[in-house]
C-alpha cells in the first residue's frame, strides 16, 4: 500500500486512449501536426485568455526552461526555501539560465508573502556586486501541501510587478490546488500576474507530457528555441499533445485531482492533531513520533520527512490510490497512541 509519490501513478484511461488514437500517421512532424496545433486554443479556453503552450517531457524541464526565458545569467529567482526548483531539480534552473542564482526565503506552511520576501531580502543590495532579482517563483500547490488563494497570489503578483520582476508558477499540482480553491484557473495564474506556468499533468493521470503555458507572449519566441536546444521538442510531438488535450478536454484534469484530494482529506481527518500543515491538496505531512515503523510493518510505504529521527512523514495520495488502501491507512493512523504534535497556527 503505497503513499510514496503521485509520480508513480498510472496514466488514466482518457490519456491512454488519446495516445492510441494519435498513432495514426500525420503528414507533418514536430509541432506541425494537427494535435499540437490545437494546444494554444484549448488551453486558452481553459484559462480564459490567449496563451502559447509548449509540451515538454518533465516538470523539471518546464520549470528550468521557463525561468531561463525570464532571467539573465547575472540575475536571480526569488523562491521559497523548500521550493522544488531548489531542493529537487539537481541544479537544472541554474544550468539552463546560465548561472542565475536562487534567492531563498522562508514562509510558514510553504507559502511566501510580500512581507516575508521583503524581510528575507532586506540585506540584499542593488549594486553590481550582487545578483539582482528578476523573477518570483511560486509553487501551487506548495511543497507543504497548501494552496495559495487568489488574493494571496494577486498580492504576490503585485509585489513582483512593483519591483520589475516576472512571476513564474510551478504548477506541478496546480489542478489539486484549483480543485481545493474552487476558483477559475485564471484567478491563480495570469490574473495574478503570472508570465508563465509549469502545468503538471504526469502526477495527475498523465503519462509523459507536461505543459509550459506562456501568458506573457514576449517570452514565447525565445522559449521555442530554448525548448529545441534542450532536446524537449520530439519529432512525434503529437503524442505529447494528445495527452495534454485529453486531460483538459475530457475533464480528467479536475476529476483526477478531486479524487486525490478527497483521499488526502480522508487521511487528514484520521491524522487530526498530528498534521504539520493544513491539507489543501493531495499531500499530508504528519508527525508520527516513533510509530513510522509500526505503520510500515502493516504494509504502508511512505517517505520519512524533516530531520533524521524527527518522526515526521510525508503521505501522498494519487488519483488512482485504491479507496480500500486509503481507508486502511486512515484506520491505522487513528489507532496510533496519543498524538504528539499540534497543528501550527
């Protein structure tokens, strides 16, 4: 019974069917096929504004290429200390930007705030001896499993704009945040000032395609070349396009995220005061104390989190996690001895 990562989830039926259907021969390769040609219009309708969409094979590629188009090598990207672009992308953002620095800021429950950014960068100078911020990168949903509200996103977008920075959104679990918030996709993307969004599909039932959604059209031409140079423009791009279109047009992007979120909510109810952060997507961070191995002995797989020996754990519910396994883990957590940690304020 695995709660390690939604990256290992299966591809949903809609995606598999779309890939099979895309196997019919096309007269044009690369982005010249009929499926790739539809991406901009379909995503534009979904987000409620004109956009340019580039299919890539990984979230790391989506993030790194987006940032490379936004920041010069002598610039910097302001982001949360726990951001995926800092912790889990093996220096790809620095590599693809040609050496731009990541400036790390703290924030409760994985979220940045204008006040927190100002405090975190208070000692940063504007002279030629230091890199200069050019981008603010947010993760939606955050690495703590929380979701920025439209108002929070708008405040951060205004803060970035006032300083001449662009706003990038790492949307690896964007659909999960959207389902939780119940708002329009545009409310937590372009309306908040996002210039580009890395739209995660693979965790949510996709197979091998993620999307860079570009709202600031001044970035689009540069990204075409960066994507090709990075080896992210396959000749049979119709198979990636088919996956992205299927997720959006069938509604699977929302249905799958809703299923994962519901499973996480079921576990959150059982975890109670063991929760370390509010549960607003499909990840839970819990203080299991000394009981991690007890749960593993019952057949549950999950990652330890935090400092070694802290007793903290991360549980991830995927869109296809069986309900019986979720219920079994919920019962096991509820049966543990008295909770150790209270939910932080």
